[in-house]
C-alpha cells in the first residue's frame, strides 16, 4: 500500500542507480600496459617458481601444481627496474599437457600511478604460442578492472623464463 502512494520515487531511484553503474552509454578508456615477467624456474638457485605437488617425479604432468612469486620488470633485461611481483599458481589442467590454468595477482610496487595497486587475472597459459587470459579485477587505481592480457615468451631456458606481458583493460574509476 505504501508503494502505491509514492510511485514518483521509483523513476528517480532508477535514474540514480543507472548513473552510478556507468549506464549503457558510459565511455570507458582502454588502457595498455607493457612489462616483463621474470621467473627463476624450479630447481635453480633463488627459484621464484616451485613445483609443490605432482603425481610423478619426471617432469610436469596433468594435475601438477606450481606456485610462484616472480619479478615484474620494466624491461626484458634482468637488471631493469623492478616494478612489482606476479604472485599466483598454475595447475596443469589439460590432458595433453599443452598448458596450465593460472591465477595471478600482479602487485605493482614501483610503477607510476599504479604503485600500490593490484590486478587479478585467470586463464589458460600455453608455452607454444601467445597466451591470452582474462583480467577479472583489481585494487587501488585498478579497481573494477576488466579486460585481457597476452603473454609472449621472450627467453626460455631450463632455469629461467622471461615473458612480455601486454595488458588491455578498462576500469570504473
């Protein structure tokens, strides 16, 4: 009965909700970031990537779990500016061992306006081609980030890996 007395409140409330959500016509700026992921592989001195669970002892197989805390650098050179860390895990989740399902939190410690912010990602990583994964959120100036990122392997050795990361995303802020 009370709602029938105040129908004029419904339209302004809907307009406020639409304005706060950005609305269908909101223009969002696409941002592109590029940096490099440096991983010291399992078994190497000062490793930043560790195989923590495996059914087999002779290499990566279906079901293996890898945890990592890798350096993010401005360039491909290991001495380039450290801008943050890539922390996460990978699970070999394909029967043909073509790649791993990864969840990564990119933590930016020295990256201009992104310092102190994080980016959350998930997706399938493959070694043989450009991998494309989802950006599902963020914190700080990257709050509500949505988009994707690509990974291209630049250096691959048994003890060390360098990958170029290209992120494309929008934020609500």
